[in-house]
C-alpha cells in the first residue's frame, strides 16, 4: 500500500476513522499510521476495515479517499444493491462474485459511473471515467470523454430553390 498524496489527506482519513468509532463503528483492522520507522517520512495509513456501520454514519455517507473499507452485511442481492445506492455519491463500485451473470446484473442496478467485477480500480484509457449523483458530471477517457470537449452543430441547406414545408402535405410529409 503506497502513501497518500499529503499529510492533510492522511489526517482527513484518520479523522474519518475516528468519527466512525465515535459514532459506534468498530475498526476491525488498521486504523492508524504504521509504526515502521522506514515509513515515517511518507503519508502512510494502514489499510483499514470498519464494521458495525449503519448507513446514517459519516463513514458510509462520505467519500474517504484513503485505504478504508466499510463493511455492512446484507441478506440478499436486492438489499446489497439498495445499500450500495444509499449514498449521495456514485463514482465507482466493485462487485465480487463467483457468477458472471450475477456480477453484470448487480452492476446494471448500481447508480455509479464505473463498476468493476472481481477487480477494483483497474483503469483502461479507453474506458469512460466519471460519476453520478454528487460524484460529478461529465466524463473523461474514451470516446465520451473526447466528445465532451467538442461541440456539435447541424447545418441543413436547401439547394433546390423550391420552398419546402417539412410538415406539409402528406405526399411530402417527412415523418409518417
């Protein structure tokens, strides 16, 4: 696990984990900076798993942008999708399953911009990147990203010299 981008970001992650504990969540592993002196000069934070979480907790409702996983058990696929979509954010998600059909079915119901199945955060420059809800508008990468930097325009020219009524008589009706 590499370092985070700054001391400030590492502190935001540590503060989010502390708030989760104050709200009743349990740190299952991690939840601290590493004790290894070789890592003292970097912005490292131990990979962290948090349990006993409810969907009203900050750690569930806010993006952490650090090595923190929030764990909530679910009874069935429908509840898993409902829980995953119960967020004001929708940048990305990963679905872990032994069934490819199930993975695609769940991905189809997730309100996020990108879904990985049995993988996480692998980015191909040809894949479109962008979120839903409060995770942004617009797209990067792929043809959609390219098109977001363009402006299209249609120009229609009548070169016949005759008047043309697009919605005129039935002989010349454009749409039928």
